[in-house]
C-alpha cells in the first residue's frame, strides 16, 4: 500500500473530519491517481482550491500522486498575491456573477439587493447548474459539495452558514465584495436591471400615500414590478450597513457549519 502526506489550510479544513483539521495526516492508496481525484476523495471540492504544493513545488490538478509525496493544499487567496506560482483554477472572472442552488433562495434575494447578477430557480437540476456556471462564467453557490466536484465547475463555493443573513456576510467576506456593492439596481424578484420611470406613467398603479409622498420610481422591464424609496428601502439600507459594519473574518466558519451533499 502506498501513502501520501496531506495538509489542508484555512477554510478547506471545514470539509474534513475534526481529527484531520489543521494537521498533516497520512493517506493510504493502492493505485496512483491525479491529485485532483485524491483531494476530492478526501472531501474537498476542486472549485475551492487555488494552490497545491507537492514536495514544495506547485503542481496542477493533473499531477499523479507518488508514494511518499508531501502535499499541501491551499484555498483561494484574496489578499495574498501568488501569481508567480501556478494556480490550479482559471483566471478570476471579469465580472462577479452568481448562480445558486434550490436551497439558497433568500440569499439570492440578498445578493440581488446588493446589485449582483444572481440567477436562481428552485427547480434547477444539478447538471443545469454546473452547465450555466461554466458557460456563463458564474460562481456556483451551494451547500452540496458533490455538485462542486463536477469537472465543468471552475468557480464555486460551498456555503458554511445556514442562516441567510450570515450566508450573505460570508459571501461578501469570501469574495471581497464590500467595495463593489451597488445596491438597489436589480429586481429582487427576477434579477433584471431596473429602469427609471416617471411617476405619471404609473400613477394609477400607486396607493394614495405612495402618490403623495414619493416621486422617484424604477420599474423592472421583465416582471413589471415597481420600486420606490419607501420604508422598505430604509430598512434594506440599514440591513446592508449593519451587515458591512458587522463583517467578521470568522463568519460562516464556526465548527457547527457543514457542507453536505452527495459523495
């Protein structure tokens, strides 16, 4: 029986059993296989990995693991420049866009509220989610690590938190979104970009108090939903402000959070 020594860093440990977190451990194997397949067999989706060092040298996913290898695996780097090294992922996406699985409907609304192009349906099949993520260059968000192991998925993230508000903070922190938030640009219902519309054009659709107190409106060109800066707008503004002020580097990384799914 052959063996390799593994060490996973930072949030990649979320996918491991407690006794393997933050320590180097030995993995036994009968036949040499790619480092990608071996890492995913240990439970870590390839879409969350940015750098693999084998015996101190950077390798890509196709590297065949050899008997006695010492392997270190790192997550996606946000603040550390590792461009001189080989990345195992493709280059970062030019635009931050998302697609979410059926269990993240509330998170989809929150991301749209922040202005991010976010696809969501409660009836997407796994194959369709993976295909759209790949062909449209969208980050796939899910709690199913098995979905992130599909070969066509290049940009994805397995949610650690279960509460939608914590999930939003987790994504803002994970993808360093604080500086690119442009709230209230998208329809919360269908994701289309909102367009300004005159009050006169929609006057008959407004309630008396809305007609009296508000003068600036936007409309969704797809589902025809109307938006204005009412009390709901103020509540959402406060929600965003509180979320940004309360960002914590450990959000979503508590020991009770897990990533499930099919193995």
